[in-house]
């Protein structure tokens, strides 16, 4: 491979690759990556309760007050992280909050109940409660209540899909998927019975997992507009069975769907490429998000 870099730039590039592989492995805490993310491009409010349980807390990333105008109609994005419903914490995904808030979105990142302490449907219920909080507080946060989106990566993509497609969860807290402007899934598992992953087996009490636990079972013409992204070479969540099948089912129901597939990204780097230090990794992940949410890339400069 011919790289037109100086030795110093080549060394820096290799170091960045090594760092990316380390800090983005298995959706684990990404403290190293977050240290490289700017803290001056957004306003932050942390440890906000959306429910009474210990993990029912969220962090809020907002565009800088100096950039806001009274007439601005800002989208609000509720982002759910992955971790096989077993690991994860909201603080690890500062890089997602920064990327979107610096481009003009209000971003809410909640924690939710994790297995083995909690099992399905608790994480779907917690996710719905967090979205209900976002719907109720959008205007106070400077966002348009009619532009609330749910977004998730990996198992967090499952959470987003269930909130957006299965009306049971928002209905139980006095809301409806009809209130959502859209949903975004990055490498989400939407059809995974029978369950093979040991952690997911525990989270879903396999083999006593109800068929209606699968997001694909809830596709209808009432689904919000959708953006689905995946890595073609994803080794953890089959992109054809999950993203491809979900897109086809939604389109057959008459739902507006956008899809993006990337050759040079993996299951993990698909979300990592959102981060400012890693946006060179191999696929333009941010432009489809900006377009879908109506954000301006110039706001991040």
C-alpha cells in the first residue's frame, strides 16, 4: 500500500488505528476517545432523572447557547448505546453527544436497565420512559417537540426500533410512536431468533423468548420515517438479515426509508466514525445523519 504520508504522519495514523481498535472494542467505555473530543462545542447537563430507578438517568448535550436563535427549530435525538443489553454507560458516549450537538441537535443519552439484573422487556420500558421524558421536555431544552428522533447502535438500535415500531412501550407511558419524527438504527439486531449469543440469551430469557420481542414483527405503515446504516462486513450483527430485512419490510409497508452501507467499517467503528477524531476511519457516517435530521455540517466548524 502506498501512503503519501511523511514518516511522522504515518506513525500518527498507525497510532490512531491502534487507539481506535482498543477504545472501541465491544462497546466498552471509550475514555481515551472521549479525551480527544472537544468539550467547548456544546452545553452539558448531566445526571438528570427520567425515572425513579437508579439507572433511569440521562445526560443532555445542547448546541452552545451563543449559537441558538429564538426561531431555530432544533431536532432532539435520544441515543441508545449498545453492549448486548449487558454493559454500557451514558458517559462513554460523549463523542456521540458532541458530534450531533455541535451540528445543531439537542442530544439525550440515557442509561437503562441491564441484564442480568434486568431482562426483557425492562430495557424497552426504560427506553420508552426516557423518550417520553424527551418529548415532554423538548421545548424546555430548546428543541422542536415535533422533531424528536430515537437513534441507537447495536443493541441500542434494538431499543430504538422497539420504541419506534411497537406502540406498547410508549403507549404504557402515555405517548405514541406517532409523536416521533423518525428513527435511526446503526447495525441494530431486529430479527435474531433463535438466540445464539450467550449474553443475549440471558437478557431475553431464552428459550422462553416471545416472538413479539423482535422489532421486525412490529413493522407497519404507521412506522416513522427511517434511516438504517450498517457495515457490510459486520461480524456481530448480520447486516443482510437485520438491516436489509428491516429496510425491505418497511418499504413494503410504504414507510420512507433511507439506507447506507459501508465497506470499510466494522460493527464497532460504524459508531466510532461519528467521533471527531475518527471521522476519517472509512465511511461518511455523519453526512447521512445530518441530512436525515436536517442539520448543517457547517455548525460543527
